[in-house]
């Protein structure tokens, strides 16, 4: 029931404007009472501010009278606090409060504006427009001490909040915003929000621009749908600063209790979905960037850009984009939480200069897939991603996996070498795995020793000096050739010729190579211990 709608002659102040309509008279008195002024009919179809049912003069007030009340309205009645609380009202004309200071509390629910709302450089305590139809909101540099609430509103020609200052929360939950003439749905570059910016289940048709925005606590785009087929970017937010977490995650549908939290299993949800590029370059996030179950639809020249982002945790848990690129160049994170099927394929992932300290895979992520992940990010050979991955695995106690990564690095490098060096690389790989599998070198040494012992048992071996030689032992002779530095007293006493001489030289060369490999591998193991 509307309070203050019914007026008696004795209730009217002497300085009341002469040209007020009955609807405006009721609003004037409700303002002095601080009560709700409700002109809705009770029929949900008729009262829908976004519907096509006409609202007549009986529920229409002029925007000029609202501005008069807010900027220079009458004093409150005794024992009351003046405020403007309107429900189901049509506002004709342009509501222009540019540069004004509005002290009373303002809340409009289910209202319909004929023209744009102009609030540039205005100052409010708290301003709430809930489920209203607004052609456009022009509010650059607006200042509120408390909240600015715009949930479930529909803006047909965009919202401008450039350089605005919101003292506590900015709410855009379930709002629908269409683009303006510049192609932007919400232009909020340089905005400062003291606590949370919630735009859960927002529908944005155009570019959502938050360049240089500073959010005190969290920025929630849970369940939002950003669509911009007109230009490259659907979310343009470089140099964004968020005190805690950026949520590009699902939202629960149908339960207000689910706002601000991840939906429980079994709840009907709406994912964050973006059709158009996303730019978060140089962003700073105090807790995390959460992309769980996010869905990105790009064209070939669009991308999810996280260049030089800094955050303690990146939760890369969305759907794999089929086209476009994911760019993490220069980003720095502590914990990388990801899934094997979330990353794009070769040529679509760029990670030059990307650093992380811990890997926290969600679900199976075998080393083979992790190596494919690194290879997908390096169209040309670059040792840095391999060395970083090996370092992280080693720090986590996965020494064997770290060696496999470094071996993969050498194999990738081999493909860039000239033919002769590439052939030598294949030999190193086949024999000793570039030294990362020293046990294989020891096996080769054992095989060579056994084979050469059998061979030298049939070799002619006249002594160099008669009577000054040990007993011929082909096994010790072969071992003396294979082991560098160590002298077993065999090699210097016998004379070989022809093919046996070449075999002895080959044994000495292979012995040096294999022994050096074993020693290097053992040194690495001892150093890690």
C-alpha cells in the first residue's frame, strides 16, 4: 500500500508548486514522509517496465519535478527523513542532475524512463535503480558515499561510469545493457569501487570497458554473458586492479541465496560466456583470477589476453576455445590450477616470459600432456618454458619428471640444428638420452665390455717387449680401454694391428663419452640430494 498518496487540503504546504499533477502531488508528499510511493496496478504484465503496455498520465511524473525534490525539495515532516522511493512510475523528460549534490536516499523500482538519466559529476549518498527501463545512464565522475545499485535494469543505449567513485558496492546483477554509438555497452574506465563490483548474470551487448578500474574487494561476473560481434573486444580491462578475486565463473539460477558463491552440485547454473575478445593485460589481483567453466567464443583474430598479469592463483579451468588465442606472455602467478583439456592447441597458446611457482592440476594431467602444453606454446624452439617446468617439478620432488622435461627440451632443440649436428643429436639420444638417463650409459658400457671381451679373445696380440708383460686377459684389456684415467695394466703391453687397432681406438673414444655421461648424471643426482 502506498503511503502518502492520499492528500487532504490541510496537508498541502503553502509553497507547493501550482502545476503539479495528482501523481506528482502524491510523490511530493511521500518524499516528505520518507515513504514508498507506489503507482503499480498489481497486474504483472501491465506493470512490467520493459513491456509494451502503455502507462498513462495517472502514473507519470516529470523528471524536472524529481530533480526539484532531490536538489531543493521541501523539508521532511516532523519525525521523518525525506527520501525518494518510487515504484511503478513513468518518468517523462530528461532526469538531469549533472553536478548536483543529492542528500536524500533515492530508490526507484520497476520504473520507466522516457529519456536518458544524466548524473555526471553528481554526488549521492546511496542511489538504487532496480528493474528499471532506462534509455541511457550518463554518469561520468558520479560520486556515491554508499552503494550504486542497478540490478535487473535495462539500458538501451549504454551506461557511462567513467572515473566514477562508488563508496561501497556497485551492483549490475541481471542487468541488460546494449551498446551506445561508440560500440560500448558499459564504459567504466577509471572507476573506483570501495568494495565489490557485482555484475552476475549481466547481459552485455557491446564492449564492457573497465580500463584502469580499481575494485576494493572482488569483481564478480558469475554467469554473465558478454557479446560483442561488432568489434574485437567484449571485455576490455587492461590495468585492472582487484583487491581479491576476479570471478568469470558460473552462477546459480533461480536462488538469490546463491549470489556471490559457487553453485553447489546439482544446481541449475548459467556459465560465464563471452563472445568476443578479452583483454586483462597488466592486471593486479590480490587472490585469484578464476575462469572455472568459462566459455570463450573467439574469431581467429581475437584472444584471451593475460599479458603481464600478476596474481597468486590462476584457475584456468574453462572450456577449450576452438579458435583465437590465449596469451600469457609476461604473466606471473604463484599457483597455476588447470586442466589438461582447458588449454588450446598448437599455435593458439603463447607463454613467453610466463612464470609460475606451483602446478595444481585439476584432474589427470600426465607428463606427456604437460609436454604437449609446453610445445603448443612455443612455435619456435625456446628453452625457457621447458626449464621453468623442470624447475617447478624438481621443487615438488618430481626429479624423474624434471629429467624427462629437460630431455624433451634437447629433442626439441635438435630439430633446429643443421643435418650433421642433428645426426649427432640422434646418436646422443639413442645411446645416453643426452645424459639424462645415466643408467643407460652404464648399460651400454656393460654391453660394449662384454662384446669387446669376446672379440679380443680372438685377436692377435704379440707383446711389445718379450718377458715384460702380464698374462693376456681379453676382459681386462677391454675394460682397460673403456675406463678412462684408470690403468688396469693391460693396454701398454700388447701390440694390435689392422682392424683390431681401430677397434681399440673406438673403445677408448666410446669409453670417454660414456664415462663422462655417467659421471655427469651422478653429479646431478648428488646435487639434487
